[in-house]
């Protein structure tokens, strides 16, 4: 299939070809494609092939490429597929293969607006049970619209960035006043992020059918969360400092075209959704995450049962006329499956800290200084082949 | 004081000199300073004066200038003050004065992250009474921290941009399911916006004392709001589509240096705030807004009694380690005074539509198609002189 050596268990086979931004030595950061354990340095290869827009690959972010739109994305993908399949291209490509171990991956795109949804029924139900034990776990609006809110775009960081434990206000239920200090309930949120390429016009909603015209691809998102800060601040205007200190994303953006073979139908929605959220071909993806704490697997959240399609999230986000821009990122919200070991946050995995996890012989609840969390994800096709999204990782440093 | 003719009632006297971005005919948008009813075209004047960085004024946004930091902002202001005071500069400046009536003002800066606070006690109390009539109007956290949330940066628009009535879901209290349609409760929010110039580092809070190191100046903000969409969506993650369709800002950014003469002490805070929010010289500004609906004054909200200082808002926003970027905008939240005709939104002015306003002989509640809202603002010094922030305006067009 390709003249490039690829380990059988590599996330980045010859059909994947995700794009990212790498730094190699002292050279300027630029765009590469991942294949096996190597990076194709795209700018010189595209120049050698006299590709239109070859200079876009010399840029330090994917934004200009993302702005080109789906026909150009698809043409680029086809060119890349040819490069790695065609033995004739070996001479021009091979000199520009760089080991991934020799590069430092950067944030792949400059984030415009960041929206975080809340699309997993299991997760929303779990948090409802934890925060409002005396009422229905799901709030009345939850099955009528994909609940979401805006997060902080400027604190989205590259995988590998250390996460400084945030400080802030918290208040114990029986205390009369809040206290200030480092978060004692630092947590993760395992999410899938959708990267917008083609912008839309202010005042014009994006229909569910236009999802693939606007969204280029996906990344893994870890939306670090300080549960104690969040609990005290979030009524009535939603999460703020409990989330805004950092959100990590994986470095390789996997295209929807590569993911297409892993598309699965959206589970049935009941009650029926309003017409602007309805569609015949609403898509989900058969993706499974794997969460490791200090190297040990603690959870394997499945994406495919999530309640809301990413096409519905985009349609909802824009139905009031809000525009999207190149570089917008919207994330699914925490992905949790029905099994205990499929929950996408420690507040769920440890039931608010009351049921510690045993990890390598030690009890764990929320994150401690020095803890390292790595999330990997794999998409599975109907044929059983796998395609990786890579990983996002971060280590907690003291406040 | 200046060789330039300025009408006595002009918002833009010789001490103000706010910066903005104008478009003149077919020429590229670039940076100007307002004086009287004219714009000083700064790029050619700065070039003629061989000013370092003169080319920054030829840019289509203020961002590069904002990134220079306070010493450069102050030096630029001093240069501008000299230009308009010094008769000797008349020959180089006069050819580059353009009537404001001949230019189209643009969005003055590219917005990075947008945060909206909720800092007016009168406003928060009014909304508490309207939304939660059976409990305390202020929630327990309100006097301990400046409540805030992230808004949509990509839909911040220049003054004068038409506002398309947003559509979305709403649910009547007694209905079993939501319906979809154009908002029936379209509203304004009168706010003061703070424009960040100097960025901060991730992981490092900005203290209350560093406010003037980071914030360049202020604009008037109209945070258009669809109350029916907001009411149905906002629990538990806060406002989303009810706000994200558009936020208008005034075109001229008034510097903190120009505003300094209008600084007033912050009213006493009780209970005392936590140490990271405390400071000896917490500042507020003596600014009064004037809200016109179709040309008729309907409200005059005063800024000076607002509960939280902008220095506290910035300290809170960053205390968890979140960084700020050049172009960040954070707004006060709706400004409402104690009097009925000082409320900064129609939901308050008409008490959720139950007490219509009589405007030019007609009853008004929420905004109708064709309505035009214009907000002006003036700062007043201890000596009684006035300095204008200009205006922000927008007209509602049908869904």
C-alpha cells in the first residue's frame, strides 16, 4: 500500500495522513503530515511537485490551509495518498521524511472561538446525579438542544504543555464564606474536538447537511477542570475559571475524509428534535478513547453512543445567525460510556472522590501534582481496521 | 488649547484623542485619532514626523499598537497631544485631517477572547427578582467574586452593523416542549468594555495593581440578548445562543490615560473580598451612558456605582493562571443604576415586558424589527469637564 515503513500498530497508517505543525531544530515551525513514526515535511515536497499553494505548508499554523475549503482539502488528501502509495514519488519525498522523535509538535492551528458542548447522555446524567441528587439527572432542555457554552480560546495549549494547578475560590457546603487556594479537585474531561475550516456568514445558519463543508477534521481534547472552583462559580452564568486555565489538544488533525470509513449512524433521538436539528444522514464516529494515568489505563470511553451528532452541534451553534470562523474549535463535552470504566472524568470515575480508583496499587481520586494524563483515541471501521487520532498528554505541576 | 476647530459639545476634545480604524473611500483601512468631528490620518503624519513604528498606524486593526504596552501608549498619546496643541505642527497635520462624515469606522481591533462580567449589583438584583422571584435576588457567590463567562469573540461587530433578529428555541413555562422561531424578547445590554493590550503569561495571575499595565482603554458595548432563547438554554452551562448572535462595540477606543481624570474610588465592598481582589487604589470611572431607542432617550445608566472594579475583574479572570492576549475584551455586564430610568436593558426597564415604556407616544417592551438603539457615553471629571466615548448603534432587521 505504501513504500514507507509503517509499524502495524501505528495510529498513522497510509490512509490517515493527518496534518499538524512541527518544529525541527531551530527551523521555523511548519506543516507536516504524519505517517508511521515519521513526518512528511510538506512545504519542500509540495514545492518540488509545483503544487498550487505550496507555500501554505511553510506557515506556522494550519489556518490558511483550513480556510481553503473542502475541494482543496480533498485534493490535498488525494495528492498525499498518491505520494505515499506511488513508488515513483519516493525520490522526492524520502529526503523530507523526519522522524517524529526528532520534532516538537506545536498547536496545530490558531484557535478562533472555542465552544464546549455537553453531548454525552451518560456524562450529563452522571453529573446530574452528583450535583443534583434529589432531582431528575437530565435537565428539561437536554434532549431538545445540544447544551453548550463558550470556553477560553487563548488557553488552548499543545499536547505536552505542563498544566499548572489552578488556584481560585471554593466554598464547602457548610462554610459561610469561600476560601482561596490551589484546586483540590483537579480533573480531566475526555472529548472529541471538531476543527472548523470554512467560515460562515453572520446571520446565516449552517444546516446539518453542511457539516462536511465547514468542518475539516478532529482532534482529541482534554478539557482540564477544577471541580471545586467550578462548583462555587457556575451559577448562574456557567463554568469560567474552573475551565479557563488550560485545555489541551492533540497535535495531529485527522480529516473527516480519513474518518469517513468509521462513520456510524447516530442513535435514535427521543423526543424527536426540532426540524433544524433533524437530518437523514446524521453522523457519529466509532472512536474509542483510552485514558492513562501515569501510564496505567483507567478508562476507555466510547464515542459512538454520544447523543448529539457533530452536525447538530454546528447547526445549533449557528441557528441564531452566529458565524463560524476558520480555526473555530467545538468539542463534544466529556465522553462517558455506560460502564464504570468508560467514564471520561475522574469526578465520574471516582464518584466525586468517594470511590477511589486503585491505580498500580495506589488509591487515586482527583489529580495530584506530578500526575500525567495521556489520552489516545482510535477510530474503527466497519471492516475492523483501525485509524489513530494520536494522543494528548499533560502533566500537573504545583500551584 | 488646540489649533483645530472643535465644537464645545464634541465628545472628542483635545485631551481625549481616542484611536480607531477608519476606511476612507477605496483606500485600505488604517488607524486614526478622533478630534472634534475629524479624524487624524495617523500613518502619514507619523511618517512625516519620522516616528518609530509609524507603519503600525497603516494597519487595519489596533492590535499591533495595543501589543506595544503602556510606555509606548503613553509616548504616542504625548506625541498626539503635542500635535494638536502645537501650532507649529499644523502644516504637517492639517492635510491629513479627514471629516468623520467621510469615513466608515471599522471594528477597531481583532478580538481575541471576549469575557462578559455581571458587575452591577442593581442589574444582578433586578434579574434575580425577575428570574427567581421566590429567593434572594443576589446569589451567594455574587459579592465574593466578579461573576463572568466567555462570550463569542467572532460575532463582535462594528457599530452600525445591522442586527438580524436571531431565531432559536424557547419554551413557555407551561408548555411541554420548546418551539422554534424568531426571538420575541430581543434586548440590549449597556456595558463598558475593557481592551487588553499587553498579554500575560499562562500560569501567572495579573494582580489588581497591574490593571493599567495590561488594559489600554475602553469602548461602549451593546451585548444584544435574546431573553427567550437565554431562559430556555442557560441552565446549567450559562448563556450561549441567547447572546452569541451579535455584540456591538463603539469604534473609538478611549485610553485609560484620557479617562484618568474621571477615575473615582470604588464604593466600599461588604463582605470584604479575598486578598487577591483587594487593593488600595481600586478604580472606577465616572461615566454615564445614554440609551436612545429610535432617537428618544429611554435610560441613562451610571457606571460609577458599579460593584466590581475593572482591576478586580482582570485579577479574577487570571487568578487561575489563565493568560490574556492582545485584543482580549472584557465587559462589565449590564450597567443599571438605582432609578428606574437608569436600567441598562429593556427586560429591566419594562420589568420583563409587564410595564411597557412610552416612547414618542407608543408603548415599547422588547425590540421590534426596524428599531434602532444608540448608546452614547460621557466621562465626567472632578472639575466638571466632560470627555466622550462616542457611540455604538445598531438596527434590528427581520429574522
